[in-house]
C-alpha cells in the first residue's frame, strides 16, 4: 500500500516494502503484476463512477476467487500479509507517536 501522492509501482521494478508495525521487517521486491485497488466512486456531491452495481459485484466475486483458500477458511485462517511503502510507514508512525499517550514518571 502507498500514499495517494506516490507514483504507482511498475512491474519488474524494485520497490522497498515494509511491515506496517515491525521496523526490522522490510524487503525489496520486484512485482510481476501491479493492480490499482483504489477506484473513486463518490465525490463532488455525487457519483463519479460509471461502474454498475452488477459490475462491482462481479469484480468482488472474481477477486474473492483469486484469494487463497487458507486465507478464507473460517477456522484458523492464515493471516493476509500487507506491506506498505516507506513513505506510508513514516506517515503511520508519525501519527502513532503524535497520538500515543505520554507516561509520567515521578
């Protein structure tokens, strides 16, 4: 995942990916496929998408078919791994630190 102002990754080009919460978990990856997940549907006071309800339903059903069965099982599902860009990681942690309570020692 990335911030909206970052350029999208390109297939075959190395990208730094980080675990959202564990600082030491990071890796360079070369994606073989890049799929845009964010599609604006509402804005400027109304609908701005030309996708029908049936089209949205078909898209969701197809994406669920591509999801591995071990992620979908109800008993003990495998966690779905999510990585973030370095910029999004820095943003998350900045917000986290700004809003975390500060203890007081006496």
